[in-house]
C-alpha cells in the first residue's frame, strides 16, 4: 500500500481543507484547485478577523458545497434513482457539541443546517435524516430547493454511464490506484468521490471539524456513509480535529477520525497517528477484490497539523499550498 503523509508546519491559527481522496482524473484537477483556492481564501479571511473555529469550518465547507467541482452540495454524485442525496456533519471541539444531517435531497448547504442543529438541537437532537432534516431546516428558515438544482450536467452524464457499469463495480474499488471495471478491464474514471472537509484551530486555540458529501456514486437511495457520523468522517475535541474521506463503510468500521484522535491523546504526533490509523483501516477492512480499504484525512491540534492518504491522490489546501497529488 502506498501511503503519502506530511507534517504541516503551523504557527498560530490553522486551517486545513480537503476536496476528496481517490484517483482524481487529470482533467478535473484545475477545477479542484480552483475550489480549494476559494475555500482557502474564505477560511483565511475568517480566521484573520478572529472568527471562531466552528464558524470557519462551516463557511469553508459551504464554499466547497457551492463550487460545483466536488461531490458535495451542488454537483454531487447521484444515487441509483438519479437523485442527489447529501450528508454533512460539524463538531465543536471546545464543547463536544455536533450536528449532522444525512440523506437530504433539498438542502443546498447541508453543512449550514448541521451547524444550526448543533445549536438549536440543544443536545436533545444531534443527527437528523432525510425529510426530518429538511423539515428542521425549513422551520429554521432555510430555503428548501428542488433536487434538480443540486444536479449538474456533469453528474447527470456520469449517472447515465454508470447505469450500465455500476452493477459490476464495488464502491471500495474506486479508491484504489488504477481502478478498473472487473468485467471489462477498463479504467473507472467515473467512480470518484470528492467529499470535502475542513479542520481549524482558531486564534483562541479552539478546534472544529466539518465534512460534507454526496456520498458514493450510484449508491442505493438512503445509503449513508461515514461523512455525517461523528468519530468516523469528522471529529473534534479540546485537543484535536479530524476530517476524513475515502471508502465510507470502512471508515465507519474503524471509526477513523476518532482512531486518529485517540492515538494523539495517547502521545503520538499527528502525522504518525494519521499514518497508523489509515494503515490499520487498510489491514482490517478489505473489499471483495481482496485489497485493503483506502482513504485520507486532515488533522490538526493547537501545535501541529498533518495530512495523510492511501489513495492515489487527495486534493487539499494547507499552509504548504494547494495540492491535488
Ligand atoms: N466517505 C464518503 C462516503 O463514503 C466518500 C468519500 O469520502 O469520497 O460517503
């Protein structure tokens, strides 16, 4: 297994953003870069004005949801019914409060609704699914949009192609290097996932994490992966914030974000903690092809930051620059 990881040197407030980990095709790299630049600029400006970590992660992820290049918000991949079904979660490290929404079809910015739930749920409700999430959003003054407004031409075309192919493709395969359709032996350029996420340490040293996704392409209606599950696709506490991307069923099985946080609590530095947790997931969960589960993550504490991925590429923005390889 190839594993790429980096320690990111930080000073003061810290922002890390990701735009998905998979075999990102060359022809969409510029779009990913563009989205990451916009997200990075928004996040940096918010941090400079002293915004709290929770606000910054929400704002950054909302920019990515609105950009169109990613599998999140507008431009998400479609399920087997040809419908965009979105998940998002956000967590405040200082208080341990989180909010998450899943399998939503009418929210333009699921991360903003998750954030509102974090406050308005008052600890009685933290996760809302489908219509319940949409009813909550409407009651809180969010506009409910027609699902078509979340569907791009690019994703409609991908859906049409996948309709023929998907029965033979396992979700886990598309995170592998050089993933191929087992039936035809052809490369799988269509089976990507550009889940987005952000972790922040603000000027007061408080941490937050957020993740948003349209999930896996051609997923069964109602399928929910790791992204809106606290501890799996996102996690933050007083010491560490993590956002993950990759094969969601595997990430949930090993509770990846919390695994990384736990290693850091036990004294491991961020970069080796991320490496060890991704290695464990790879060794512990295999797909039908017999190959280990892949994914990626961004991690920060108040003193250090790291990125790591076992997929061919991961799009990310850090103090080390905007990278897509
Ligand atoms: N983890 C996401 C999911 O399984 C997909 C991704 O990260 O690309 O829904």
